[in-house]
C-alpha cells in the first residue's frame, strides 16, 4: 500500500473478501490457482500473486519508479538485496518472536532464544550500516523500496516485542525508522508509528 501511494497508484481492495473463504472459491482459483493472498488483478486482466512480486510491479508502473527501485543497475540490485534480506532473515526472525505473542504458536524457549540472538545480529548490522546515512541506498535522497521493505520487516517487532530499552541500543536505526515513518504514505500504510514500550518482567 505504501509503494502504491508513493507511486500515485490507486488500489481497490475487495470489500467482501473473506480470508479462507473468498480465496478458495472457483472464481478466485481460476485467476490465482494456489489461492494465495495478497493477489493483484489490473484493469487489463493481468494477474499476479506473491507479495514481493506485487510490490515490485507497483514500483515499476508509476512515476517514482527510479526513486523506489533505483536509477542504475547497481541501485536496483541493492534494492533487491535488501528485499531478500528482509524476507529471508529479518522478517522470519521477527515472525518467530511475535507468533506466540499473537497466540498463533505456542511459546518455545529454544525458538525464542535463537530468534532473539538472530534479531540482535540483524539490528546491530542495520544500526552500523545506517551510521551517517539518511536512507538505505548509498547517496539516496528519498525513501526507496529498500527502506520500505526493511521497515515493514521490523514493524511487528517494534510494535510487539522490541521495547524502549532495547531500541536505545540502536540509535542510527531508530533515527532512520523515524525518517521512514515521517513519509506520509508510509505512515498511513503502517497505521502510524506506535512502538512497544516495556517487556514484562521475567
């Protein structure tokens, strides 16, 4: 939603969509045989699923294409590097931590410890990388898909399990986060900049 808004594209969300029902209907499966969501259908009948592919397409077809995806082959490759880092490392770690909080998985101390160690590694890496940088792309002058992707990967963690004390260890990362969330289109898509404040005592 953030990249669509930034790229001046209007998306219409089906008002009667029901998870687990609509995406199992013959009509839906005729367009999207795996029943996956999110899914996109354009006015021309072009269909697409997999969130990263949809996001890339939405970046491609609007006036801010170069800002979002990069103006050179090197920049475009870097954007994809950060998208893959988010999906393969950062987001997986955050999801493992928040699933028990959301009640969709049992608490497993071994998984939590491993995920906390991984999260510390990713946050330390990001904080060191962002020192002296405004945006993720080197020399970037505005928010790109790299920034939006990493911010999206962090979003649930910052809302549910990364408290103020932990965040204080990563000042460069949090300054960058605030810059990304100050972009109106991102702020609206993310539902604001609400952060988790205090973990309960053990």
